[in-house]
C-alpha cells in the first residue's frame, strides 16, 4: 500500500468528482476516481470485532461476514476500567482489519447510558463520561497504532433506539457539554480518531448530520478535530445542508442522487464550491492515511487473539456477591450447571455489530475442562419459550439437588435487547425467575451467572449467596467465566453503570423515550450515580462496585495542583489478602458551597492496580483541570470555579476510603453589568460593588439590611426610585459598563 501513487487535492478534481468522492460507492466502500488515481477504501462494522462482509456487498450490509475474533462488547470491556487492556484489544482489531484490507473499523461507541432501557447499551461504555472517554481513547489508540482508522460514534446524544432516525434529543447546555459531549471531547483531543460518525437523531431540533454547531464549532473549532465526519448509515437528511455544516462523507451510497444535488447546489449558487472542496480534501486525506499503512500479511494468529479475548472476558466479569466465600469453587466440588446460556452462550449484542467468531467457547465445556469433580447439566429453560417449561424446571431441580454447588446461568435473550429497539422493562424472563425459585429451594448453595447487555432487576439478590455479572463476554466468554468461577482469574471488574433497585428509580424514568419526535433530558446533569447520590436513593449495587477474592486497603490520600493546573492525587493501595489481585482505585471530586448545581461527587480519574499479597503501591491519579470545569451558560465557555475541592478516593462511588482537600484557583468570569443585573450581581462586581454598597448604606443606614437581602435577586433597574433614585442606579451601571 505504501507504493501507491500520490493522491491529488480537491483542486485537481472536477465538480462532479468532488461530489462523487464524498459519498459511498456501495454499502462499505468509498468511490474511486480512476482519472487521477484515487482508489476506493473500505470501512466495516466493529466495534468489538471485525464484521467484513464476505462475497458480494448487499444493499443492507447484513449478510455473512468473514470470521473474526469476537471480543467482549463495550458493556464488558468497560467494566475492566483498564484503558491499557482496551488498547490491547484495539491493537488486535487493527491487526485483523489490516489483514483484511479494511481502512476504517466503525467504533468505538461511547454514548452515555442514560437509561437501562436503551436497546444498544451493550455497545456503549458507561453512564459516566470519564469512563467512556478514557476507555474509548484506549481502543482508538490501539486500532490506529496499526495503521487502521477508527470511527468514534455516535456523535451525539444518540441514547435510545426508539425513533432514532428522527427523534430530537432536547438537552440543556450544561448536561450536553458536561455529560453527553465530554467523553467525545476526551477521545478527540487525546487520540485524533481518523473519523467521527455523526448520529441519526436530531440534537435540539437539528439533525446531527447537518448541524454546523456540532460538527464544526464544537468538533473542529473547539476540540481541534482533524479527521473526517462520516454519517451513520442512512443518517443524512439533506446533504446540501450537511456539507457546509461539516459532513464529509455520506454512507452508504445514494446511487448518485445526493451527488447530483450537490453539483446542482453549487451551480445554482446555493452552496459555495469551497465548502465542497473542504470536505473532499478531508476525504482525500483519509485515503492517504489508509494507503500509508504497511502491508500486513496473514494469516491471523487465531489462537493468540482468542487467548486475549479470554483474558478480557475474565477481566470483564463483576463479582457482585460472595456470601460465605462460596467462590472460588474447589476443583473437586460436585457441580450442577443449570441454564441454557451455559451451553448456548449469549456472547454479543444483536444488530449491525454481530461478529462471526473464529471459535466459540461454552461455559459448560470450559467448566468441565477445569473441574475435577462431577459436572452435571440441565438446560432449565429455553430462550424462545418453546418446550415444556415445567418439565425443564423439574429436571433442573433434580440435578441441583444432587450437587454440592449449583452454577445457574440466567440472562436476557437476544430477542429482548438489540440495536433497533429499546426494552420496556429490566426484568429477567418469568420462566427463568421461576426456575431460580425452584433451584434455590432444592439447593441454596448457589452461584448465579448473568448474561445480559443491559442491567437487569436483581430483586432475588438477597436470596442467593453469590452473583457474577457476566454481561456479554465475546467468543471466549465461556473460558473467562470458568476461570473466574475456579479462581484461575481473580475478579477485578467494576460496574460502569448503576444497578438500581427498580426501573422507576432511574434518572430518565418518565422522560424516556419521549413522544411525538422529542425526548426531553429532564434529569439534566443528574445522570447515573449522580442522580442516585443527589436524591439519596438506595441502589442494588452502586457505580464502580465490584468484589474480589482478596481485600484491599486504600489510604493516605493527598492532593496538590501541578504546573498545568491539574489536581494530582497520591494514595497508597495495599493487597491485604492472601492472593494476587487488582483494585480499581477511583477518585471523585466535589466542591462544597459551589455557586452552580453539582452532583454530590463526580468521578474524575481511576486506575487499575495489580498487587501481590501484602504488596503496597503508591499511585498517582491525575484529575485534569479542564474536566473540573462546568459549562457557564452566561459566557458560553468552560469555567473552573475557585474554591477548596474535596477529593474522595475509594473502591466505588459509595465506598470512599480516604480523602483530601485542595485549593484550586479558578477562572475569572466578567459579566456585563446592565439595568437587568441584580443587586447581588452589581454588588459583586469590582467596578460597581463599592459604589452601590456605599449608596445603599447611605439610604438604608446599614450595609446588610434585611431589605437589601430580600432584594438581592431584583434587577437594579426594575423599580424606579427604590431603594435608590433611578439616576443614581444608571450612573453606577454606566460606570460598570465602562470598567
């Protein structure tokens, strides 16, 4: 690929060629321009494995694909809280893409998990933007280190599947910037993904594919994005509007229809040709990047990538409960494995990201491979409701009664959560819950293993001694599950999303999925754990939570501000148990007495730390100054507020072990003074405050009278002559405007 001819610029192309270049040739490839030596390049679905169509490229892009390693989807990988692990997965994705001649793999997806009902939550990272941004950056770094482009998606506020091609996500400026865009900003600034994929939906009434504020003002001007904005497949509403807004590449092909619309718009003076030149040059630059990649020869090392998938699966499993230290299992324990997911795994999400795996482990086979005692099995239920449920349950109970320990696999069938539709509840199927009741009665020595792409109601948690949240674990998930069950792997994953007590407690309940083409993000900033903490609500398991087979001490936090303005936190972490393990150390920040609404605490940094028994490490966590800022709607920019911040460090959002305070110098905010400024605002202004204070004191006889306190939020020009003559007020305001 490095021997390819020099790629021209947009100035060397005809108007028709420029229009042609900026839309797809078919479902997965860009158009070639043979006259000037511009080749076609291929994009394929990801983001947890390569989905390159085999044979012909069909018109909907959902036919069979070449075998590829299916790694744990984002719902699992994010639970590792380890960007270095994500980077290794990204490197593997890059290698597999390069072998197949793929220029850009479509991922990662980092949209915020606003509601547990979103059908595509399995493809997203977290309810928190820092987790989403840090883990997304790891994947992008890994992919692009192999000369393959990534596509950061879905930009932006694509947080549901219901009416996703038309719905308007109506979001106030602060939550939009601080929650829904912040993760994207982190990835763009840190890694420069080759492409960003704009989403289907409208944002505050404007389609993402034709929003100049989103695609140009924010993405390019504010964040410095240098790559290509590609549409989600079928997301373009009006390409003539989209191109000047910053849309570079429409996918898939429109069979020339929208190319002709662009040409006509330029010739009729409705669109400047310079706008088309800009997007064509960016697409040409993408082609140059793709051609610069050295040739990567196959065949793929299938065994090595499968081993990595197994490692990641083990690192993705969250140990939620382990009463009586029932886990890890002894190799000689007589075990009953129950649940059809143990034999027919649900290992990935449904929809456009489905991978044809190079191989597929089952938990039943891998448990039998590790166990030395008897391992009996009963399916217990079917995922499609077929069969005799009572008979299946009766057989399972008999198997359970004869075992020392039961490992019960439960989960959500693919038919109930997928790209394309949202869930209506978070309950496990009734047949599975009935099976659980019967098995617990027969043998209470029980481990529940969950397979699900979104959180489920765990009302039964108090009745079982052990629970593993297995999410969707990819093609080696069976082996990863067995490794955790038998202690080959010490679980270290944490919840990247809160598990609520009930759906009605969740932040978006009542505002999801909207109606008549609009969904109001009425919870504002209080997304995920921010909501539960602000409301003082109990949860089933909190954000950041996850147990281990060992124990850890986190202590001695100290905090300071470095030369860049970042808050640097040091803390000691000790493995106080008997076996090696990992702890995810989490740093949350708050500002008591803040002048703006804030959640009680917000995650700003984390680190996965490996420790041998008895080992202590002092680690450093950096809380970026820019991520301490809030979006000030008065001046429309990020502001770091001055004050004494509290940094709490611990093992989850509700298990905070040590804290420190740090004084942070803030950004100056100079608001224009006018007759609509309140008394409090004029008093706070350095130019007008002293004069107004003196005038009020001379009128009321005291500086802090009850009258002035009561009128603090009154505009100074609202009441003529009270408490000051209007001429005096106007003179004071004029002084402020000059100052």
